[in-house]
């Protein structure tokens, strides 16, 4: 006969589960622990002196479900080769050991750090395609201890509530973006300060002062031209003087010639004619000189004397103008980044406001705190804060009706009674750690559980 085809359909899960029993061997401080919990009990005390193994039993439950990602580094006792963990989960509507919906979780951890996981359900071994994915439905990586939440600082409380609200990734991305913009704005503000310092170091231009540098070459060209004109004017004056001298010389020659008038009459007439011509030329030259315009070089010479100061003033005005423009540019960038930060803060507030929280009136704000009914969480009454913390724990474990409270010794009897009342009302099972030598509930001594008495509530005989 051909082999019977194996049924690969995964078992149908119940809506919620309770922890029926836990077994831990050679785990942390525990030598051996094997306990069943009364299905009708809502709370059990885990008692014992300090460093006897109480916390190890609580961690055994969470590590069995969460695996190595939440386990301490060294979980196997020094004198053992491996640690064994077993947790039985039963449907909340049928919390019996022989329930057909029971799920048994078995983990083995070697001294060398090798982990193995087996899940038994529906009479099969590992009938789930992804065993850890199944366990993640019962487990929150924070595990969550309501009493520990009450002792957290507001910033840490906010982190827990943000995760519970399902907006952790969105808020992280926005906060990372905000940090980028904040760093960029810090750099922009540094540039603003540097630019302002550059402006402050420069002399401020005087009103109406020189703003453009003087072209020295052009002024020198103009000066050369005017000096050339003066030289030419001087040549004209010298020419007149030469004419005067020539006229005098000719007069002398006339005087000499008159002595020889008889012999030199002809020459006399000629000389007179030449003299008359020179005279007429002299008159014409006077008219030329009278029309001359003497150029004024004083203005250019004074400007040349001041050109270095004027150009310095112009350069300073340009540097000041450029520094002011750079300052305005950096100020504009810093203002833009500040607006970006404001927009991101608004987005964070919107995301936080959209988080789905388990308690009406509970909200997360961007100021780093958790608020209830508009007031800081720490200002609520102790009873109300405890109720809120328990409700948050329930919301973090919607399929597993289990919470653990470490250091319950810090709670008075009234508070523990309120926890038990809450657990009964909401169908939860609470395992409460109490540091005491008095034998109450599950009592641990030197890593082992003492056999519970019949009158101990909430605890049955070991499996």
C-alpha cells in the first residue's frame, strides 16, 4: 500500500491561551522546577529569598516563548551541559492539560550556546511552518512587567507606549529625519554666526562714501594729456619770446644799416619789409596765446593723492555688501530648516495621536512623556496607574493571558489584591514574585521548588 499522505494543515489556534505549566532544568539559577497552575486561579505568588531562582522561573517562561533574542548571554548553569525549558499553553476557554488545543513549547540550550525548538500540538511535532512566528503571537519582546513600567522614567514609558501604539517605526523615521534637519540647521546657524562675525569685523561704509574703485590708469592718462597741453602752451610762449628777440635784433640791424643808408638803401627797404612781416606775425601769435585755455591739473593730482584711500573705501564697501548678502543667505537657510523642524514635529504629533492605545484617555506626546486624560501619567493616582499598566500588559499579549510582576514585595497587600481583582475581571493569570522566606505559593529554595502544600492557592502538583 502507498504511504499515507501526511496532513500538512496547521492546527487551528484558539483566540487566547493561558499558561498551564512550566518546567525549567539547569536554567540560570534554577536546578529544576516543574509546576502546574490551577486553571481557575487568577494569581499565584512566587516566593523565596533573594538569589534563590524566583526571577529565573519568570525568565524561563519568557525565554521559552521569545527564544535567544531576549535571553541573557549565559543561561545554562555552570555545572550542566544544557538547559531544558518546557511551557504548556492551553486555550483560555478550555484550560485543561488534556485539552485538544494544548500547545507544548520545548527549548533546549547547550552550554556552547546552541538552541533547539520543538512545538507539539494536535498530536504532531512542529506542525507549524514557522514555529517562532507562532510563538511571537503570544510574546512581546519587552515581555512587560506592569510594576516595572510604573518605575520607568517618562521617556522610557513613552517608548513602550509608542511601540504598543504600533507607530514605533514611523516615529523613529521621523525622529531620525528630525535629527538630520536639526544637525543641518545647527550647521546653518554656525554659518550665520560666522557670516555675522565677518560683517562685524568690517568697517561699515560711510553714507555717500566711495563705492567703486578709482581707475588710476585712466587718471594718469588724463594727467599726461593735460601736461602735454601745458608743454605745448609753453612752446607757444617761447616762440613769442623768440619773436621779441628777433624783432629787437632786427631793430639793431636797422640802426646799423641807417648809418650806411646811402649804400644800403635797397637793403633797408628789404629789412623794413621783413620787420613788418614779423610784426604782423607777432600780432597773430598774441591772438593765439590769448585764446589759449590753461588746464587745471590740481583736481586730478589731488584725486591721485587720495586714490589709495578711495579704493580702500570702495573695497571695504564691496566686502561689507558681500558679507551682508552671505549673512542673509545663511539666515534664510536657517529659517527654512527651522520651518522643516516644525513640520516634522507636527508629523510626529500626528503619528503619535494616531497610535492605537488600549486605554481611553491615554496618549503619547512629543515632549517625552505619557499622558492620561490630559495630565502626566505620573500624576494619576497609584491605583489608576497600576490599572493602566496592567491594561497595557494585556494589550501587549492579546493571545496569552499571562503577566509577570517582579519585585511584588514593593506592593502592599491592598495593591496585590487590586492586581488579583483585575486579573479575575479580565481573565488573566498573574505570576507575582515576592521576596520572602515565608512559604507562600510557589516557594523556591536554592534553585528548586519546594512541594506545595494542598492549601496553597493556585498551584497544583508538578507534572
